[in-house]
C-alpha cells in the first residue's frame, strides 16, 4: 500500500478505533447493524441527489454510467458497492488501512470492480484526482481540521460536481442519542467512537462548506424511530443525524 | 491491490440470473413479469413442461380476483387477454343457511355501486389466467427452465441452486413460489405452522337455467360454507365445504347422486343445474410460514401461506406477496442495494406479515363462528348480519375489504407501474 499522507488531517487515534471494527463491516446483524439499518435511507438520499443533479433516469438500474464517484471513509464498502452497482466508476478511500482488504474481498464476492485505496482526501487532491461526486458520509466529525478537509474535497470536485455530506448535530439531544444511546445503552458502537465536541451544527457546516468554495443546496434530517426500529428522512428534524448536498459552481 | 492471495482465494461472483423463481404456476410468472417491468432478470424453474401447464382444459377451477389483483394484471399487461373470459362480480350476498332450508331471510348484501371503484372483483377460470401469464413470460429478461430444484446453498454474495439434471445456477436471490409443499421453504429451514380444519372443500362448476346477474353468494352452513361464484354465461363455480369423511363420501358418488347432494344446499333460485367440468376436493388447512424471508431466500403465495379458500383470497394474497416483493426488490435495485441481502428481504417480510395475519385470523374466526349449528349462535349471527346490513358505513368497509382496497397497497395493486 503506497499511501502518500503528505499533510493528513486525520486524527491517528480515530483511525485506530475504526481499525478495530473493520472485520465486522458486512455482518448486518453484527456491530455495524445500525449502519446497515440506516443505509437504505442514506442511499435513497444520495441516489436521488445524484439523479437530480446529473439528470439521470431514476427508474434505470444503472443510472450512474459515466460518473466518477469518490467515497471518502469507505469503510467496508457499504456505500461504494451500491454506487458501483448503479454503474459508477468508484474510488473508495479510507485512512484506516485494515478496511481496504476487507472492502476488496467483499467487492469481489459481489462481482463488483471498485478501486479501494488507503489514502486521504488531501493526498488525492494533491495528486490532482477529479470526481463528479464525492460521498462524505459520517467523516467530518472525525477529522482534526474540518475546513482544510473540506477545501481538499472542493479541489477534488469537477465544476458542476456534487458533494453529499452527512454528520451529527451538536446539542443535548444528539449527545443523548448518539453517545449515551448508541454507545453506552445500546452498545451499537464501541465507547469513544464519537467525541461530542467535534460534532457540528447544520449552520456551522453550511458556513464551512461555503468557506471551502462550495455552494450548499439542500439539507435533511435522518431520524431514527425506536418504535418502528427504522430510519426515515425528514425535512424538519435535523436534531441528531443530518445530511447536506452541495455543488461546486 | 497488493495482496494477490486475496484475489486467488476469492472466486468472483457473477450470477447467472438476478432472481431464481422455483415454481411456474401463477405467482411465479407474475413475479417474473413484475420484476422484468423494473429491469430485473429472473429465471423460472418448473419441472412441468410449459405446454402441459398452458393447454389445460377447463377443469372447474376458477378464481375470484379482487379489484386490486385485476389492477395488477392490467399493470403487467396480461389483463387484456383475460378480460373477455372474466365475469365481473357485481353483488355479493352473504347469508346464513341450513341444508335443505335455503338461505336465512336475514342476510348481508354488498352492492358494487356503493364503492366508487366499480366491480368488487372478477371471476376468472384457471385456464385463461394461466395461459395469459405463461404467454407473457416469453420476455427478453425472463429465462424459463424445465427442471426441478433439488438443492440450494448460500455462497458468498448469492445463492447456488442445484437442478434435477445436476446443473447448478447462481443468483442473488431464490424465491419459492412452489406451493403448499414448498421445497424451497423446507431446504431453507423455514418452519411452517400447519393447522387442519377437519374440512375438505368440494369444488365444481355448474351450468344453470337462469342468469346469475353477476351475483356471488356465500351461504354459511353448519358443516362449512358454500360459495356460488358467477362465471361467464349461465355457469357458476361452486366451493362447498364438508367434514373430511362427508366430503370423501360425496366425492365418491356418481355425478347424478353428487348433484342430488348439492341441489338442496344450492336452492332453486338459479333454476335447474347440471355439472360442467370435473369435480375436485381440497383438504382445508391453514399453513403459515414463520418467516416470509431469510438469507437469500423469499417465499410467496402458498409457499408462504395457505389459507381457507372461504373468501377466494388465496390467489389474491399470493399476488399481493408478488406485488410487495417486486416493489421491494426493484426499489432496492434502484438505490444499488444487493437484492438478496437479508435487510432488503426483511422489508418485504415485514410488509406482508401484518396483512397476512389479519386475513388469516379473520378467515379463521368467520369459519369457526359460522360452521356451527348451535341455535343461539345461529340467532346471534343472523342478527349481526342484519345489523351490518343496516349500517351503510360498516357495509362499505366490508366491501372495500373484499375488494382488497384496505391496507398498505403496493403500487401494482393500485394499477400503477413500480
């Protein structure tokens, strides 16, 4: 693996936490069950945004033919694989080295070709890589310098390109739901997965996106319903998990 | 990739088909067509040669297709060839009867003019429906194999099925549309709860002197219900329920003696009657699978649930499975999900569970209350039938239920494309 981490903003202790979980990625009933549960809602939003932005046929099973997509923080490939299945040329990047072989093995089992790399957004930007779409899901709350990171993302996008970014809001409710609820009570995630003070509010995130030179175009909430035990998308409730779409002018 | 060992160990998975469907009766072809409408490739596997399945003469079997099932056949493009042979059900009359006495004067009457959607359903003979579906599956996205499934096993990223000839096929998902004896369910280790009602349905078709005017009759008799369902022309399909022993004795009678048994139950409102087609018996039981789906396997139709044919809901329920499953799978494929993933399949199972439980429970209860000759219970149900009849809102609700218009309707059942 030849990762050229020239000026990484990724926090080393954060990487170590995810490495410990890498092997569990693809077990829908295992440690990553909450992510598997949330995945259809995330995918629904991502696919909808890309189809709209690039004028693709939503009833097609391969609407992303001709698009180059970067999945940052690809983990085991939970988002990279659907993107490749829909016809995109996908680069999956992860700063945790152990995720790469896990994702590669699974992509081959699924009969998909995906370019997984142990690298960072900053390194890719420095190498001059260009993408139509960047998926930036549940990453920004783990980086040391969000503005530097988003600036690298901006450089990676072609003009007219789209970035979809999700993260967790910062308020008492998000503390209870994401840290006390998910990590302590439900034990969905290992303790210490999240640091609450790194969470970003939607307004702060929009400001950062604009500072990085992108134009925010949409924001929605992902809401967990503990009675139905499922996730849904919300126009109004961005109080815990939320997602944004931005374009490069 | 800098670890060549990984590539060597893992054989890449390129499946032969997206979905394998075991069973080429009615639900299997309907599912293949529904999936093809969304661009998903399916392979139908059935050991019975297709010409045999297709060329069946009228054998007395017919289905009461609900309004929503008809919507679905329209959306799939097969209704046009069935419509000419379909009899709209314009009225349903439900009454409490006693053999030899005809219907109780207190009864329940459903008129399709009370709901805006039109006829509550259509009666269609098995042969026309089967032929229309089997013709339609000659489709570029559908493969048809004359073979049987003898084994199935989960492999990385999919499922592998072994055919009778020893050949193996791979796919993302295997769907069991293989009926009450479902081998797919058995091999997947899905337990199915079975319950014997102690009753057998006698099924036949009759020709009668007077027109039926599109009216379906359901008489609740102490041994079990008797349904008279209108077919095109002066013909009706009869489903008649007796205890196992009585049914066996009646089935053994000559046609003339059989008609003599039927006539007093039937009454004389349709004039003289004679048999048209073969006589069948079906032992009645309730079968319901603990799970409608597991890893890489889903069940639909009788493989998932066999219910009492009381309200003619068996096929309607099967088509509802098919519509929900196709919508779930196409929806998943459109957002790039692996369609055989247990998370995708659990969405289908969850969607169907409530609906099936409601209908199975209702059918079971109705049958138990009405298959009883206790005079008090009889008076009670006569009064309640009359009471429901007197309240238009309650009646409309039951009409909509019979037409299949209640519940969380899949798009195909609304007559819309997925």
